[in-house]
């Protein structure tokens, strides 16, 4: 075989490391995510654990005031200190107003601006806002929803997005996406027998790579723990690469793979001292990447090409021939309910039917009302379509009994207009995420924390507690050098105490 053919082969292996690689029988001293004997009392019972997680990342920073956190008494026009803030900033029927946006979305713009949901830590009644009207119609879902007030101090997207997805600030080597922890947990236990990955991340080319990459970051996990990252708007190319058309056209698949193994083995022999292989993380990743290329057929049977067929979308009077959010959620549904190789974690980056003024789905520096209404309504319509409703038992849809749905975002929006316009600026000082289903039952429904009349959180969970609680919901012990420390949970004095506090705050379960 010619040298250029070999170079093409090594290039393919390198590509596999980029898009996703996973273990093939690697052994470790102790499986990651195993709870110590002393912690068994603070682990959720198996019957309450989530079997799978669908995380939707609302890219750009969702405006909480019109969606998930409306307090009717805050910011009224008659308020002596905070007049026309929070929901009331754009509560009018002219261009740029919330009521005009509701009309454009086909919802009645009457006096009812919210639906009662729960009471926060300040005793204020929290309602689901007007742009969450599709949630108003699904009490089966809202009865199993817990809203988590969060806060941090990072205003730029470039810093806030990685923190929201990994629970760690930018620059920390241990920062890993939730999917990497889940992937590592399962491959440590599957003995290398499963060809398809356990975790997936669906992103788009329209979002900056330094942000999206955080969802698939491995931190100090081995590179093989990386979730499979798919750029959904370039998925046709990905499907073609999985098919290895260039190799198959010459009928040389087996010789190609044999050549790759020969060169990798020869390289491995060079990385030895007196006959004993040296430890090389990069070489381990190369070995796994080469093995992944050879098993791409099995991956292709799970990631069927039809999943990436263009799907049109429509919301609030606007149409688009390709609804990337809807396509990603449909692919997530397929993977999470796959009959033979189901995924345990899928992250979907929601960049909207159309990008907001500042980029992404929810970065509403201008046109806060209409852009938020359109993109959040598009998300809810697509999401609710893949979740079984009352009386439904469709095995190809997600069940709230065993699936945890997380609506995550990097921050909220300011409780006032930006520069007197019709948009809102970044606001990490008090915003909301949602945990729905699985561990969260009707008994845990409600609000953790509170956002005060000034728009700032008075009690809140941190992004790291969000990630820790998600792992605990899946029965994965999150305290390890590759994951989190006791100090990542506010006020905790031990690992067991940290687990207990994160479970209570985020999931609402006392252990």
C-alpha cells in the first residue's frame, strides 16, 4: 500500500479523536463514579435514578422574566424603586412588546400573563411566563418540574458557557462536560464490548467552537471518554465519513485496518523501556481512535442517515427549511430510546429557529420579546412532541418516569432594557434552569432559591451543583479528581454532606 494511502489512514484516525472516541477494554484500578461504602446512605435508590438525560442548552442566555420566572408583584410601573423592570419592561402591545410578540405567535394577548407554578425562598409566588404557554398546556410535565435559581459572576459568553456546561471556570484542567462523566462511567463497566458511544453532543456550526467544545470536553478524563460531537448542520459530511466511502470504493477495508494496526503496534513498541510499555495518554488515544475507525459500521447503524434529513420548522409566523433544533431533538429521541444501544446522555444546543440579534438562540440585545418568544416556542413544540403525554406509552418517545430533562443556559437577561432599546443585556446574577422528570416527581416540584425585586438572586445554586446533582440523579458518584470536590458545593464539609446538599437543593430530595 502506498505511503499516501497510509497518511490518509492516519488522518482518518486523527479525525476520530476529534469527533469522538471511547474505551475498548481499558482497565482502571477502580471504576469512575463508584460511590464509597460510606456514601451509600446518600445515594438515591435505584428506582429513583434517571436512566437517561436529555440536556437542552439554551444558547445565548434565556430571558427568565417572560419564560420560567415571572413574579407578578416585582417591577410594576407603580414600583417606587424598580418601576418597569423584570416582566414589565416590555409589557405593551406596540412593536418590541411582549403582547405584540404573543399575538404574532398566535397566542391571545389578554390580561393573563402567567400561570402559577410555585413559591420561592422569599415567599414570592413564581409563575411560568407568557412565552412558556406550551408548558401551561402540559401539567403532566410541569407537575414534575423543579426550577433552580442560579448565579455566578461571569458576563461574557466565552466564560459563562463553559462554566454552565462543565461546572468549572475557564482554565481549570479538570473541566469536563456532563457527557464525558457519563461516558466514562459506562465504558468503565461495559468491558469494551459496546461499539456505540454512551454520550452525544449535537451542536451547530453557527456557534463559536470554544463554547460548544465545553459540552464535549474531557478535562482530565482519558480522551476516550469524549462524547460523540456531531455538527448537525454538517451531518451529511459526517454520515459520509462514517461510511468510509474512499476506502470501500477500492475494496480495501480489511487491508486498510490491518495496515493501521501494524503501524500503531510498531509505534507502540517504540514507546517502551526495556520491554515494558511506557504510559502515554496520547498513544492510548491514538490506539482507541484507530479501533474506532475500524468499528465505524456499528456506529453508523445507530446514527442512521435519515436522522440528518432536513426538517422544516415554523414558529411565530416565521418558517425555515431547516430547523436544526427540531432535527437535533429528533436525533436525541432516537438515540435515547434506541432498542439495542441506547444513549445515556444527549446534549442539544438550541440556537433557535433563527439566531437572536446577538447570536445564538437567546442572546437578545435587541428584539428581546419576539426573538425569545419565537425560539422558546419552537423549542417547546419540538421537545414536547418527543415526550410521552398522559396515557401515552410510546416506547420510541421519552418517558418522564426514567428520563431527566435539563433546560440549561449560561445566564439570564437584565431586568431592565439595554440602553433604552428593546433588548436585554447579560445577567448572570440571578437566572433559572429547570430539571424535569425522573428523580423529580410531584413531591419535588417547585422552586429552589429566589430572585429578589432588584433582579439578583438572594439564594441560589452554583453551576457546579447543577452538574453534581445531575450525576447523582443517574447514580454516578461525582466526587473524584476527574470530576468535582467538596468545595464545589456551598457549605459542604464532606463528600457525603456535599452529595446530600446538592441532591436537596437541585433535585428536591432529602436523604
